[in-house]
C-alpha cells in the first residue's frame, strides 16, 4: 500500500480530498440541527435575539422586521432566497425553535405572531388607502 501511495501521489491526494469533501457534506447535513440549536443558545446567552428566514418574503416582511426591531430589539434575518438545502432548512428550524422560545419567555407573549399580525394589518390598510385614492383601480368593468 505504501508503494502504491508513493507511486501514485496525485491520485492518492485526489482520492483523499474527495473523501474529506464527501465526509464534510454528510456531516454538514447530520449536524445542522445541533449547530442551529448551539448557535441560538450562544446568541440568547449574549442577549441577542434573532429570527432567521428564507424564501420569498411576504410583502409585509419589511414592516414585520421593523416592528420586531423597534418594539423588542429582535432582528429578523433572511439567510437565503428560494433555493435552500435540506441542511439549511434544518439549521434554521433548529435555530428558530430555540431563539423564538427564548424571546417568548423574555417578553411573556408571542411577539412574532403579534408583530406579524400588526405588520400584515398595516400593509393591508396601506393597500386599501392606495386603492381608495385611485377609484379607477377598485371599480369593476
């Protein structure tokens, strides 16, 4: 075996790199939940509250983000667009399960649902006001 490695160093190096890359990829998927929970616990222990998100955001998300930050000091952070890996979804769910539970305990109620409902209502009201200012948009032919 030593002779093979000595004679075929480049080939052995390539095989070694492939093994390391595959192992890292497998471990990344397997440890996503643990990493998400651990990182959230560290953030909460340092008084930092984040909610992670991915995907196409609803139109009221900017208002939701503002309300969370201004009312509670909680940051909503998009970490990916619409294309996400299984490990990222696992990481985000694990992170949010720890961080949102901690924020709910700290503030005594579901600040996320409250902020979401308020942001959605505000967005809907702005939309209605916009249509009210332009009657031609709201009339049906």
